[in-house]
């Protein structure tokens, strides 16, 4: 390496850069894609769990209301008519 002329050294540096730049860009692209894929999966998991929990809360709330209606005897069904007349 020490015996190279300046032009040979320049060509050697250019060849190393031509090999290393695509490898570095592929590596960076892979890291960024992996980061955003993991972030997307994490957010999907959080929103999915939140929606399941919210659904369970609503079901329990509805069941509790129906149970109270049955307990109080106020579960009379109406015919849908106008009660104001």
C-alpha cells in the first residue's frame, strides 16, 4: 500500500467507496425499515388490546344495566307508540 502512486491510491480509495457506500445504505435502510415495522406492530398491539378492553367494559356495563332492570322489575317492553298522547 505504501508503494502506490497517488493515482493508484486514489483509484483504490474510489473502489473501496464504491463497494462500501451501497452496503452502508442497505444497512441503514434495513435498520429504518425494521424500526418502523416494529413501531407499527407495537402500536397495532396497543390499539387492539385497548379496543378489546373497551369492548369488555361496554359488555359488562350493558349486562349490569340489564341485570338492574330485571332486579327492579322495570324491564317492561313498549310497543313503540307515542306516550305523550
